[in-house]
């Protein structure tokens, strides 16, 4: 305590604000433009040169005098009036453009986005900042590097700004309050020590994370990492990881703010890529406009989430500069508006033009109230007046019952669909990760079709005891439709893959050239009202036979359109009614062949994201397991090269967990549904889950590794003991047959299945309680079956379906 | 039998009013209120169609103490108004058309 006091006495009188700013390391610019902490400026100030904050503190504050409103006012200052730069200013600086230049009217010398980008790059080169060592690069690589540099720098700068402001808003407030507490109770030295330790710990963790991030950035800047897609993917994956962290931040916001951001992001995700980027760019540029609503931290956090996701989605193939430029234009357009109008516009753009849900519902219910008065009046006129109140009560009771029942039905269906969607999604991800081949895709389609065929008759056979349950039938039918849709989607995925395998770029380009030669007019299009060159190209390409444009990944489509438009030689300003001729580009065999080949590389690049995701997971796991150890370049390389299996395990576990969670959610939703409906829904759910490729992966793992064959006859106690230690040995397969003598360690996939089985047994144990404990020597299979016998069904909340299907031979798998 | 449950009017109200994306509690709020008004609208419409005797019987039925069951009202309406289900569907559409969010 004394030490701290002395420290304070050695410095000029400081306000709580200054103390906290010093502690948080918040920096501001002094007049020389040098970044300094407030304390540094205060210690070295000359009259008239210090900033607003120090002066304000000297004039007004002592720690205990400030009332709440004054304190609030001071806390806002660093965000709104300080020399701290706004996100807009940061971005402007990074683009190398002055505010004045950006704000020139359309009649003035407004430069193109590519000019802006080039200037920025030139500026960096002149200063020698962040310039990679000279490496012989192709023009294409250089161009891509520019895009990457620009996109990443924008995001990182904006994030830095976010962090600064977050500090000045949150930690600042927290520390002031803590210091106040300590000052008031200065005898509680221990408590202060504890607070300081906690703060230092958090700060150290943040510093470590930032250092790891900066190390990677420096590597990139120095060119240590080989130029190309890998390093790009690394960077983007890294940003994605930050994206996740921002999500964590959003979760810490108060409920209304969370809802606002969530709603905004949901809407945002539904927008087209161009619109997404425009909004994101606008948010980055117009950060200051967003302070006024939702809370700065939350909004910028939301912006960052949106921004990074977008950059990741589009950066591989399209001109990021151009897209971000759309956002800049959007912001420029609104620059002259009042702050309130600007804010409202930004909010609408993010959340959508629709009326706020809350307000909309409130208005609807108000209108209902008025309508109700009218109806009640009429009821009194049409029916006996003395009956009117009874009629009203009757309608209220019936409607309330309908609401409960209806919601139960609609939510069960929604959850069922969600489960199926997740299953398909996880299967698709798994397919990507495992480089699914043609045969595999065909197998998925075949299996899906088979399950759909089985589903119909199964539902028809379900006895429905009363006409009152007929609503359940429609639910079942809806489930069948969903299943069919899923099967259809699976087929589409499979066909896309098969098509990609079957067709070479040369063949496609040759076929296109032939088509163009036969009928060039087919490849010309007129720009319709409200359309654009991009949309026109998109529409036309979607109709070109044999190109497979519609089944391309989004990144591939964007690249394709960009390249075609560039080849056609038009700028983006086309007029309604203008005729666009794509025949020369599409008929140019060598150009198209090159374009198609490049598009294949983009698809591979997308897969690299997934691989990088695995690496990140491995790094994250390592960091958790090794607190305090430096995460430097060498460490990262070591983790990535030596932990591929670990990373894969983590990713796969996530996929399976997602599917399993969906299944569990559905199982929960079944509670409270009439028993007769449960039987029907159970059948449907089984089929849907089976169709979900994620679930299908489970038996596949078991089939390939023989996990179930190895463990089903083990005693529960031995299984639990060995699995906890990861010590289950697997029989080596010789000529496809398990050899009990030859043993080997578990593979990553096998370990995953063992873990799921273990979790499942624990769940059964939890439900069964003391009486449900496994008997001595009772095998895993016997234990699971005993639960099924006792409860009339297996436990669906986990692995029950998988186990029963494997054992009954119901699944077409190899055990 | 229940005219209202069998016709799945809950789901139809949700669809007609476009409230499927709302949180569960909000949906329930709108559903309960809309269901109430919808039934009142239907009763008023039916009252116009029924013969004077049937209308009187319907009035008596609704005024009973304790209240009649939902099934009894459903049976009466199904018997006396053969196209009651399509009438109900029309009413949902017209109601939602007037008040859609």
C-alpha cells in the first residue's frame, strides 16, 4: 500500500481517469503526433500542450468528488473528443487518402478504388514499411498480395481501434471503480494485491495473444512465408480465429445489445456478397456514426465479425478493394447527413429496412386490441348480450390452447429440420475434409435415397389412435418432404463433385468455344432495368450449358464473373438497355481454359481454409495445455507439423458434436408430445438422422476401424477404465479380417468413437442412477440393451441409435 | 373432434402473419391473441350463415354454464356449416391481410 501511495505522490495530481488510463495503457497523440500515454504527457507537459483530459482532471476532479454523471461524461471523452483516431480516420490513413480527397463530390476528381489501393501500396513501398523481401513473383501473385495486404490491414487496424476504445470504455470504468474501492478501503491491501494480480494476469494473456498474432503478421510482412495461397489462407484463418473471439465479446454484451447485433448479423448473412461487403465497408468507415446506438464495443464488435467473415468469403477470388470501395461510397454518400440520420441509416442497412420486430409486434397487438373492441361489440349485437362475456372467455381459452399446441408442433418440426440440416452440413464438411471421391459421393446419394424410400412406408404404418392426432400426420409428411429435400441436396452435392472430377478444363473450354461459334447471340445479353453488369453476367453464365456455373462455390463464381467482365472490357457503369457481349470471352478457348484451371485452384484454396482451421484448433489446444509458454514461429510450426491428427480429431469432434447436439435438441423437444406421436416422430427422426451425413459418419468410423467390434463385448468397467486412459488396443486387420493377436494403438477416428461411446454410457448411468449401475462383468452391449429393455427404447440422447443400428445390422456398414 | 386443431390453424396463423422467425414467447403472444380474434370473426361470420333456429341454438350453446367443450362447438359447426373449414381458411387469409406485421 505504502509503495503505491509513494508512487502516486511522485506524480502530478491525477484523476481516477488518468490513473485508469495509465493502467490500461491507453495512448493518445500529443501535439507532435507521437503516441503517448496520458501519464507520459502529463509528466512532460508544457502549458497549453497537454490534452483535454489532464486539464479537465486538474480543474475539477478529486477521486471522491465526481458524481456519476460527471464520471460518465469523462468516460465518453476519450471516445468522442480525444485525439484518438476514429475507425474512419484509421482506414483513410491506411488507404493513403486524405479525408478531403475522399470527400470530393462526384463532380470532382474522385479517384477509383484501384487508384486508392495503388497509392497505399506505393506509400508503403516508399517508406519501406511492411514491404516483403524481394521475391520473384508473378503479376498474379503481386496482385493477390496487394488485395490480401489491403484487406487484412483494414481489418487489423479497425480491430486495433476497437481494442483501444474497448479499453477506454470498459477496463477504464472497471479500474476506476476498483481503484475507488481500494482508495476507500486502503487497509485492504490484500484485496488490492488480488485485483492487481488479476489485472496483470489478464493483461499478460492479452499481450501473449497479441504477440502471437503480431509474429505471424511480421512473418507475412517479411515474406518468411512463401507467397501464395497457403500464407493467404493462414492469414485469413487467423482472422477467423479473431472473429470467434469477437463473438465471445458479443456474448458479454447486455441482452438487448446482443439481440440487436444478432439480428443484424442474421440479416447481413442473408444479403448478397456485394451488399455484405458494402455494409461492412461502411461500418469500418463509419465507425463513429455507430457509437450513438447499441454501444460502441458491441457495434464495432459486430462490425468486425461481419467484416472478417466477408473478407474470408470473398478475398480469394474477387477484388477486395473494389468491394470495400462500395462500402466507402456508401459512407461517402451519407457523410453529409446529420448524425442521427446517419446512425439510423446505418442501423437500417445493417438490420434491414424492416420495422424492428419488437416495435412491429407491439403495434400489431395494439391493432388487435382495437379490433377486439369492435368484435366484442358485434358479438354483443349478434348473440345475446348476457352470453357475450362467456363467448369471449371461451375464445380466449381455446386460442390459448391452440397457441401452446401450435407452438409445440411448429417448434418440433423446426427442430427436426434443423437436426437434419446440421447432419447434412456436417456431412458436407466431412466430405470436404476427407477428399470425397466419386464413388463415395455416389454412395452417399444411394444411401440417402434408400432411407427416403424407407421413410414413407414407415410413416404410413404408424397407427394414429384418433382423428385428433391427424395434425401429427401432416408433421410426419412435412418431415418426409424435408428428408426428400435433403436427399435432393445430397444428390446435388454428389453430382457437382462428379461433374468436377469428370470434366477437364480443356474439354469445357472447347465445348464452350463450339457453342459460341454455333450461336454467338446466345452469349449476348441486354442490361435490364435495376440490373448491373455483374448481375447480367451472373444470369447469363448460369444458363451456359456445360459450364456448371450454378454449382460452383461462391468464391469461384465471383472470380469467374470478375474475370469475364474484365475480359469483356467494360467498366462497371453500364446503362439499362446496353448490350453486353460475352461471346468473345466465352468463345476464347485459351482464356477460358486458363480461367477454369484457376477456378479449380480456388476450390483447392477453399479446402485449405479447412486445413488451416484444423491447425488453428491444434494451436489453440496447445496454448491451453501450455500456459505461459511462448507461442512463437517455431512452436507454431512444430504444432502444425506434428499435430495434424490432433487437429483433425478436434475438427471432426466438432462436426459430430454439432450433429449430435441437433439430435439431442430434437430428443428434448419430444418431451411433452403425445405418446402416439412420439412413436411416429421417432421413426421419422431416425430416418432423418440417418440421412444426415454427419451421423452416417459415425458408423462409417466404426466400420472402418472396427471400434464397435472391439468394445461391445468388453465389460463396462473395463471399457470405462481403459477408455479414460486412452488405452484401448485395437486388433490389427489382416486381409480385412480382425486379428485378435496383433494389436495396435487407436487411430484418431477410433478414439473419437470411443469417446462418444464413453459419453453415451455415462449418460445412461446418469439416468439410471444407483439402480442402473452396470453389473460386474456386464458388457457394454448388455448394459445398453438393459437400458433399452427397461425403458422400452434406447437412449436417443447420444449414441443409442448408432449402437442399435450397428448391432442390428440395420446400417449398411462394414464392421 | 376439433375443427381448430385439425385444421392446423396455429401453423397457418404463424405463416399468414409471417411470425415464424420471432422468439417463441412472442409467437405465443401473437398466436394466442390472433387465435382469439379469429374465432370471434368466424363466429360472427357463421352467425350470418346459420338459419335463425340454428343461430339461436348456437347462441344457447355458447352461453352454457359450464362452458361447452371445443369438440362440441366444432361438431356443431361442422354439421351446420359444411364448408366451415374453407370458411376458416378464408378468414385466416383475410384477417392476416388486414393486420400482417
